[in-house]
C-alpha cells in the first residue's frame, strides 16, 4: 500500500528548495546560538519565510536534543481555512528538501478518537505554512533517528475549548519521549494587517510594538492561560498562533510535568517608524522541565 505524502509545498518560495544549501543555512544558524538548558520540553517558534524568521527560529530549535525524544508534536494555526476544532493530517510522510519526516498515525488516530478533532484534506494541509516552516529544522536535527511527528492544525477554537484541548494533550506532554513545537509569530503591525495600535509614550512605533509583544511574552512566561486570554482581549495583539499558545499553556498547567517558561529571543522583520510601515515580530520561548 503506497504511503500518502505531503509535498514541501513552500520550498522554493518561503525557504530554499535546494537541500544542501538549506542544510548549510540551518547549520550556520544553529552554530551561532547556544542551548539554554538540557531539559527543554517545548518551544514557541516563528513560521515566517526563513529570510525573515529563520535565524530567530534557531534560538528555539538549538534546545531540541533529539536523542531524548521519540515523537514531536507540532501545533500551528490555520491561516486559510476556518475550523472550530483542530485538524489532523491524512498524510503518512511530510517531505522536506533535506529529508522526509514520518507521521505518527497511531497517535493521530488516538487524538481523532477523542471526538474533538477532524481530518483535513491534502490541499488544506499543503496550503498551510505554519506547520511546514518547522519541518526543515526538525529534519536537520532528527537526521536518521527514529523520531515521528504529530502535526496538529489548531483552528479558531474559542476560549472555552483551549482548556479542553490542553487536557487532551497533557498526558502526551507528560510522556518524557514527547517534545512540543508551537508555531506562532507575534505582532503583525500595519495597515495591511488592520492593526496599528501605537503608544507614543513608548517611543517610535517599533519600540511600542516591542513593548506590546514583550508584555505578552512575559504573561506567557507566567504560564497563566487566563491572563494570556485577558491580554489578547485587551490589546487585540495580532499573535497568529494565539490559539496554539493558549492550548500549550493549558497543557503545561494541566500536566504533571512542571515547567519554567523563558523568553529566549525577540526580533522584528523591520523597524516601523511611519504609519504606512509594516512589520511582523518573532518571539521565541522555551518550556523547560523542572
């Protein structure tokens, strides 16, 4: 029986399609950053094109020690399709230019059996970039090791459901062989994003954005999903992976595995000075097992 394969649909546009060149690029980025801890259990990682966020992502992925894990959960937002629940891939293999990744169908079936997930079509799968942008780094780090992935597309699940999904994922987070990657960019600022919040007291626009993002990152560090929800309601910050982050905060809170959450890197795609400028922010955080 032939295996269903998800193509590396954003290779050649969002990141290099040439395997050796991509491998070298990732290797160079990883060589210039340091691990924060040997016990990192989850990271929040950006998902923009590598020209913008690839270097930032290395600060998170350097903390993944593949020898410790058998399975990597990837939770990313759905940008193109409206879903009220979370979606699971029908694919068996995810391609990348530097090596393919095996999907853990047994775990996906377990998740589906909870009744809280739906299957997504291949076209929806391949349109979405939030999961795919994590894959080359994973392939680079995993190499030939027997590690599978559990990709989950998180829809617009609403405040009431984040805790429910956190409870589902908590038992998997407690498994010492599982690692979690949460895919999210931070503030999308500018008229093209319909978000131009600006506090002049913080200085130029880019500084105001940084203050806003770092306030959010500080709340994520607290591990309190209710405070994060309150922050989003009050600021309307355009954090595209807010739902996966909220699920991860509930997962960490409801699991037996106690973690310390640290902000480890932050940058912006460009520095906004004028009202017609725009930028996307990239915040990287790590959940370290205590």
